[in-house]
């Protein structure tokens, strides 16, 4: 026993020394820092950090201050930590008019418009049972259907918010392609329960970066949702839908926050390991039974503060390659910040050797996590995957879920975070996450529900992976023939 007492500490000391030598910044990743930063960033003070609002700009200032304190050098535009870009927002204009018979319908209150597009029409109503939609002649008609979730797969995240889109995909797309002038769904109890929440999202409209497919929206046959009690009057014969829908366009600023720890090698320091997360979240929306501020503690304050911890580790001991940190703006509006940065990087695109992106790393069981970009067709660099898997074995030894990385997975999780534009641009890219949970995109995604120990351990895993990339002579290669198709 005594021997053990003497030998064990010596043995541990040697092991610790060897590991510390391998990743000399590890001790700078501390749960207490992660915890403090997380509670600050996910506070009501930032009002949900919605892109295109002052709240996102406010949290970006806060992040830049933290990045500076962590030792990062500014790596945005003009010697600052910031890269501003424009978002093009389109929304249905309040000047739009909708009437059915002599019912003037107020947008938001009486009618929901899930699709933001201009339209001008005057069409007779045709009330159909769902089983008759495949055969009926719908040309020039405003087709009315009673909504029900029958036959839809609602066993997905955010099912209340996705319900209108799932109904549209199931019925409206084909009716409109066969000439329907409009499709009107009559709300069931599921749609009524989600009315206020969906109205809050629909009224925002749609967003894109300049040059993106949704910057300018062409006219489309509209889809309308009416309250359940419209059944009291909508079946009387001879009614027509009159709709004049106008779209307003705004330009809003969003911003990426960017910092760097220069590498030590005279030549390799001109190459970069890019650590990525997003600082924005979903703002303020009504939600039954809770407060209305979406603090996004997991999504994505967790990764934002993990990046600060990784920055401290590289600041303590830089790698041979430079470490680049990008907190993307407007991820929740369609990966806008990462799409912008991947197209307009502040370092040469060819010098970005790998992108290690994280999104939501603080929930679910402490011993499990997921790495996406590992299972074909999502895997774009076998070299990078090997580095990340071996970093997991050296360090936190998470049990890894691989199901979410499969192309057949219903959530399409791989396509829902900021590594995607980089992978599309041919840069080796991975996505670290602790996956979905019931509080996802609700006001219940609060700091008090985050496993900060787990956040620190995933930060450690991302750091170990990035450290290997930064210090290995050869940069990770892109697998030949990589093609991303959903
Ligand atoms: Zn996210």
C-alpha cells in the first residue's frame, strides 16, 4: 500500500507532464470561467440576441471585449474585431389587403401568411376534402382545406412551428403547381395553439445576405391560415378571395466577431485553424407558460464561451499555425454570418486549414456528445476526422452519437449550423454538438439548465483537435470526390 502511495503520485506527475507538453494550454480551460461567461451571455440583459437588432450588436461588443481580455488580436475589418455585413429582410407590408366575401381579414389577427411573397389575385373559393385534393380541377381556384396532422411526421423538433410548412409540403405545393391561385388552411387545435408563436415568426418575414436567393422575392400563389371559426362562414357558396400582398424590403446590419492568436512558425503561421460558433439567437417571442426571452444558453452561448476558453488556451501557448476565432452573426436567420465569412474571409480562404464549429454543447448526459461530418456523405476530410476522434480518446472520451450524422436522419442536423458554408467551399469542417433537447428554441434554454462541466470538456476536445491541426506538418486533406447533397 505504501509503495502505491509513493509511486502513484510520481506516475501521475509524469503522465500529466507529458500531456501538458502535448497541449500546453489545457489548464486555461476552466469550468468556472465557462460558467461565469455563460451566465453573462445568456442573461435577459441581451434580450435573446436577435440578429438585425441592437441586442445582437450589444452582445457582439461584449464578446469583442471578452476576446480582447482572452488575448485575441483583432482579425476583422480595418484592425477591429468586427466584420459588418448587410442582411436583406423582406416582410409582408402592413398595406397589404385580404378579403373573403365581405370579411376583411387582418394579417396576424385573422390570417397568417407563412410565405413572404408578393401576390395579387381574385379567385373563387373551392372547399375540398383532403382526400379529393389529388383529383380536383383546382385551376384558378383558392382551395380551402381543413388542416389536420394526420399522415404528417410531427415527431421532430419545433413541431408546432414546422406544422404549417409540413402541411404546405403535403398539400399546397402540388395544388399550386396544378394551377391553384391560393391555398387556405383552416386551423385545427394544433395550429390554434401555435398561432401566436407562428405569427411572431411569420411577421419577421425572411432574411438573406445580398446576392442570396431570398434577397428579391418573386410573386407566388399565397398560402393562408384562417382561424377554426372561419368554418362558420367560409362554406357559403359564391365566395371569392381578394388578396393584394406587398413586400417591404429592409437592410439591416449584422456582424461577425473575429480574433486571432498568431502562430509561432514563420511559415505555418500564415495558415489558420478556424474555431467557429454563433453569437445570435432568436430574440423575443410569446411562448405558452414561460417568459418570452429566448436566452439561447445552449444555442449558442455555450459554444461562444467555449471559444473564449479555447482562446485563453492558445494565448497561453500558441500553436505553429495561427488560431482564428469567428463568432458568426445571424446564424438563426439562415447561416448568414458564416455564408458571408466563407465568401469574404478576412484571411485568404486557401489559408483556412480546418473549421471546427460548435453549436449547442451543454445539454444531455454528461458522458455523451456528437461529431458531425464523420459519416459519408457529410465527411469531407478523413484526416480531420481522425484528429478529432483521437483528441476525444486522449481527452474527454465522450460516447459519440453517429445517428444524427446520417443523411437519412429526419432532423437534417448536419445542414443546420455554421460549418456548412465552409464545407461547401471545400474546407475540411466538423460540427461538435451535444444535440437536441426539449428546450431547444424555447425560452427555457436558460443558463441554469446548462451542464457547464460538459461545456468545458467539449471546449477541451475542440482545443485538443485544433492543437493537433495547428501543429501537424501536413494540413488535413479534403477527401476526393466530396459532394454535399441532401
Ligand atoms: Zn445554434
